[in-house]
C-alpha cells in the first residue's frame, strides 16, 4: 500500500534534514533517503530553498541550481528543476555574490543588501516552488543550510526552522561525530532554538562514526534521556563517496592519490584558486587506473606534471590575479618548457589561456578593466551581462588537434556537457598561431557550431564545456594518448560514469538503510497524513 495514497492533491509528505554545522553530511544523507524512498516505490524530490555554492548544475531547460540538488534529483531518478533550489547564491568577491533566482541571475548584491532588500520578499518564491513539488511527488526531502542556531540570521531565515514551520515539516537534526563534540553540538543547538522550534525536532542522526558502537551507547542513552528525542541512527564513516560535491572544502582531503590505489602513471595537477567552481569536472579522472589528480594551492607544489588544468571560476579576473600573485604563471611556463606537459583550461580557465580579458560592465571587477591573459592561445574574451547556461552535445571536430589514443578518428567521438559562463570568447586572426576548434556542439534544437580551441600540437587547449571528462570514450582516448606518449601500456576499456553513479547511489543508500531506523522515518512522514 502506498503510504501516501490517502493524501489529498498537493500535500505530499515532507521531511527536513538540518545540521548542527556546515559539512556534517546533510547533502549525502538527503541523497541516500531520496534513493531509499525511490527504491520503496515513492515519487520523491529534493528541495533546498536557498543554497550557497559555486559548483552548480544546469537543468534540462538551461537553468542553474546547486549541484547538490541536481545530484539528489538523479538519486530520485528524475530530472532536476529550479523548484528544487529556487535561490542560489554564488560568491563573487568577499561579501558580494551573484543572486540566482529560479536559474537566472537577478543581481550582484552585498551580503547586507541581500539580507535587507531581498530576503523579506523571498518567502513567496520559496513556498511557491515547494508547493509545486508537493503537488507532483509523494515525498519531498528538504535540506537545511549550515545550522538552525545562527542567532544573528534567524529573524530572516528562509532555509532552516522558519521554512520547517511554513511547510509544517518534522525536522531530523544531523551531527558529525568525526569532528568531535557531537553531544555538545546537538544539545547546544537545541538550547539555542525557540520552544516551538525544538518541538519540530523529531530525531537525531549521528554521522561519520568510526568506532565501537557499544562504547558510544551510554552517550546515546544520556542524549535521549536529556532531550526526550530519539537517536534514529548512527551512520558509519563512508569512505570514498563518489557523489559530486558542491563545496570546495572537500578538496582539502584530496592529496593526489587516485581512488584506484595503483601507482600513478599520469600526474594531473589542478590549480585551486579562491573562486574555483565546478571542480567536479575532474572527478572521473580520479577513478581511472594509474591516474593521480592533485589540487594545488601553491606554485611550489606544481612541478612538471603530465597535465595542468585551469578549472572553472566564478571570478576569472580575480583568480587570474591570484595565479599571478602566487607565482603560478612562472611555474606553468617552466612546466611547459619541459615539452611533455599539457595545459588545459575549462570555462574560466579557458578564458585565462587567451591574450586579453575585457570587463566593460565591471561584472568581475570593481571597475571596468581589461587585463592580459596568460597568452597561450590567440583568444580574447569580453564579459557580457547575460549568462549562458545550457546543456550541449556533439562530437569531436574532424580538425581537432587533440590526440585520442586507440580511437579511430574517422568515427565520430561523442561528447556532451553543459556551459555556465558570462563571457564571449573569440579567436583572433593571427597567422603566427596555428589553432583549431575542438568540438562541434549544439544545444537542444540548435545548429552545430565550433567550440573550444587548441594549439596545433594539442598541448594547449580550452573549452567552455563542463563535464568534458565525464564522456567515457573521449576520456579513455585522451588518457591513452598521454600513456602512448609516455611509452606506457594503454587501457583497453574504461568505466561508465553513469553506471558508477548509479552503483554509488545504491551503495550509500544501502549503508544508510542498514544503520538508520527507516521505519521511524516513515512514521514521521505518516504523521503528516493524519
């Protein structure tokens, strides 16, 4: 029997996960619950009213939302929409952000202006999106942000306890035991909530536990006795979660060892700039045998890798200045002189590879300005006020200078991905620089067009296509060409990113189901049906 079949139209069950702090695992647990509910036959959707993230996701209709909600929608087996994340905040400078409403930029605002001028009007946007989801699905799993006990922010909260009240949602509070002080986090959070907010907290989840549960049990008993709130589960620390992250804090633990556990044959260095975005572009490379991916923040760490990647950024001009100030420009030049290093730019990194970047509207800088690029490709970029967000697909161009080992270039190599950028890049008419386009791509219903640019020898290339390494055939061929140049054996096959993702959703969901009292979660949902 469908547990929600007696529910009137437009009144889907809602469950809200809030955390005692940022990065306690809410997004992953939300995804796991989404997959569990889907497996149990419920039409399920994720929801986060307001998200702050630079690693964003493009929906099928070309709108921009937080990557976590895109990932969670995939866990549900559905297409993501902007209703799942109606408000996205993308930091551009310290204390300033681009505000994206239903997938389109509204304005660049300071933190104070956003709080005083936009938040008072945000409830209608948030609740209209949530009600549309509740009319279409059986269960909506809502994710909070940070902590509900931020005293200075509570009066205009639209993402934690105020939202739970508007939606009449039971709240499960998640805490990370791995960082220590878990009981203080949980009890302290409750103490800072108003009585009506505490009444909404129906259970605790303790996440990232590594120890002997019997040693923790006395603390769990004390917690339940002290608060009167049940511990619904103690989830183990799940190693090597292969679900796309949206917060660059996860990069702190990426030390340059691929997940395969094999000795590295290919060394890939990704420059980690302050406003790095869509860093998950390189996630599939972590899974490849013999491939090491390093995120480097200091030029002294760069060395002479096989590949240097300049990733996406929310502030190309600002991060280009950082690269120069940190000595990366000189370090990159030194690596390129070795003759064996490839230099790749994706989105903002692609723009940096050119000769000039112009910001006539002051979109990325306080004043309109023009700066020199790194000069590796004959390109000029002009930042425009209109953002391009679109999914694209196509093939490798016949004239593409990229070498793909083991692939027959007479057969089209398919590629797909998405674009998110506010700049337009043009190839300069320069007879001294021999370059070619990389791909022929199109958006839905559009015409094929040339995209990307690469030097004749294929050692320097750039593209606006995020997710380029998620294309299995292209990724395998590109890596095999590097292996061939190094005189090491090629790989005959490669894994499927989509198959790996589905298996990972199931793996994480199985772990959560094993250690969480899912029956009690369903009881919380059934409370909303009475």
